[in-house]
């Protein structure tokens, strides 16, 4: 897991202690602000929160699919747009929702003010399209909160140390929300979305999937990293690093969702909490790789220099001093990966490669795995009983992942969900 280095401005300097004790950060996703009616409903929810005596910082995503639409628009103009201009374009989506939401709040006589990422003090590094937050200077937000104003902040964006507008990567509004909650030391960060929480599997595939009421940061990290799309991975890393309790809940109903916070692990922990899957990666196999020191280092340095997100890596036993190495990368990085592998400077002997798009990953995640042997054996038995062949395996202390053929993924997820006793009655 990448480590986040961030300094958050010490809120004690700015924010009145009483205000902070009552402060909540609420994030509303694209569907939640997808139409004028939905924006009005969000405003009602915020007004009700204010009425209960809370100070509120709101983070919004762009309306509905508008980020995708902006990307399509750019694609019609240029196949290789400058990162700076792409970010300038994409940040427009969140500006629209923040301004409309403030108007809706004013209609309800709630004082509110909108802030771009830059105005909210979200300082990032300079990598356009996937910038990392390095600092939060929340002074302006603190001033507005002290005047009893609701702060509405555009998610997914910041300003770089060289004063360019940046975006934080798809789904980045979650990260904005958690970072602000950390910087302001808010009591909680509520993530309002179109599902009622984090589920034990994707409900579109497993109709007996159930909502999980509590997860540890580590479990949520594994779930987010292996295909659970409810929360952006970086947001979870932030929450863990700064101990921000996160509540993922539905913007369409008041029911309690899923709490993600520091959990004491104990013997009662479910061995497996969730079964996730991801079909967005491709598998590469490098063949005839010389089995000698420094070769893997050279290969993965070259891939990493191109900022490719390598995932599972498996090296086989060698014969005649040659071996093969397989790894997975996101499918949309396939072309870039091929470019690296075909770069002459990179040539290592007679090495060749194959890529396979017909793969998917199934993972089982659970904090109780630490103290319960046999989880992997059960997983492999269940897959065998479904006649599913395993191509790659990787594990962490609370996760086991396998790569299988794409067409086997859904069947495997359903069978595992049931085998680990996760099916709801
Ligand atoms: N609007 C951005 C996206 O669609 C950021 C977000 O929704 O979190 O990825
Ligand atoms: Mg989103």
C-alpha cells in the first residue's frame, strides 16, 4: 500500500473547539446530485443536519455522468490532451454541482458558500489526472464555519504546488471528503451514495449479498483495492492514516449504512467478510526470462517508470536458467505496458511476452483470517467444485486473491459467498 505523506494545517489555530465538536463532513456522489430534484433533496438533508446543531462541510461530485461526458467531449477534440487542460475541463463538473447546491440551500434559508478545491486549500502534487493531496490549508473553510455558513466544496480537485488546477483521479471526491474531515478533525465523514452501504459481494451478481454494518480500515482497504467500488481506495488510506470514522450510507434513505473505523480484532470476527471481484485487469506473461539477480528489478523498474500500476506478480520455477513471470495491470494500461515491453532498451535476452485479456480476479477478505487457518484451502476446494481453474494466487494477512478466466468470475463469486456462510436468509 502506498503511504500518504500529508501535513494537515493544525485546525486548533482556526476552528473554534465548540464548532469542531459538532462538525460533520458529508459527501454526495454523482447520482445523489444527478438532477435538480436530487440537489433539492440533498439541500433538505443538509438543512436537517444544521437544524440538529451541526456545522457542516459538504463535498460534492459532478452531476450524474457529467465527468464521463466531459471526457468524451475532450476525446472528440484530441486523443492526447495536455494534462493541465484535461484537469481544467474535468473540474468544471464539480463546480456546477457546488453552485447549484448552494442555491438550493439559500432557497431553504441556509447560509452556504461554495469553494473550489483551490479555494478550500486542497494542495496537491503536480501529477495531472492523479494528483495526491500533500496539504490541506483549511483556513477559509474555518472562517466560513465560524460565521455559521455551510461550506460546499467541489470534490476531486485541488491546486498544485505550481499553481495549476489538478484532479485526484476518478472517484476522487471521496478523498476530498476524508482529507477535509482529517484536516478539520471532524467527528465523522459521511459518504452518501446510491447504495445503502458496503456489501458482502456485488449485489448485481450475488442476490443474497448483505450489507455489512462494520468494517475495519484494513478490510475496507482490501475491499476497495480488489473491486469493491463503493469507496475510492485513496480515501480509505486517508481515513486509516488519520483515524477518520467513515459512514457509507444511502442518500435515498435514512437507514444506517456501513461504518468503517478502527476495530479491535477479536476471535468473533467473521473469517470472511466479503467476496469481491474485478474484471478490469489484463494478465501479462513474460517468457524466457533469465533467472538471475537483477532481472526482475530491471523489468519492474521500467514498468514503474511509466507509472504502470502492477498488481499480482507470480514467478515460476526455472528450467535451464530461464523462467517466466506473470503480472496483472489495469486493462486501460495495456498499450502502455506493451510499449515498455517492446522498448529496445528494455530487451532482456530472448524474452517474449503474451497478454491475456480474458481474466478476472476473485478475492475473499476478512479480518478473522489472521486467526483461522484453512480459508485458502476452502477457497480452492470451492473453485475446484465449480471446475474453475486458478491461474494465479496472491495473499495478504486478511485477503486471498485468485486470477481465473473471465467467464468463471461470477460463478466463483456466487459459490464462495455461499460457502463462507455470507448468504442472507
Ligand atoms: N466526478 C469525478 C468522477 O466521476 C469524481 C467523483 O465522482 O468522485 O470520477
Ligand atoms: Mg463518483
